[in-house]
C-alpha cells in the first residue's frame, strides 16, 4: 500500500508539533486547538504524551498541520 497521497507520511507527531509551535507559538496554537496542554505550562514533551494518549486531540493537531501546509503564511 503506497502513501503517495498522504501528506503525513514520514512526519512524526513530534515534527508536526515542533513546526506548529514554531509557526504559531503556544498561545495561538491553544486558540486554534483548544486543549489544556497547549495553554497551561506547555512543553513539547507533555503535549506529546497527551496527544499520543488522546486520539481526538491528535486528529485535530494533524488536521491543523495539513491545513498549515496549504497556507501561504510562513514565518
């Protein structure tokens, strides 16, 4: 089974999160995906733990990442 049309192929959750934080910052990320780990004492490590255990939150982060790939805004 090929992954040619999957924009997330080869991208780890950590890579996604680091890029999103670099692009938006924690405060904006907490507004775009309203989950507590982004708003209260955020860290990559704690957010990764939460996202790996919470499928609905991970899906929202993945959707934001895919949308950000299509967006012309870059820092």
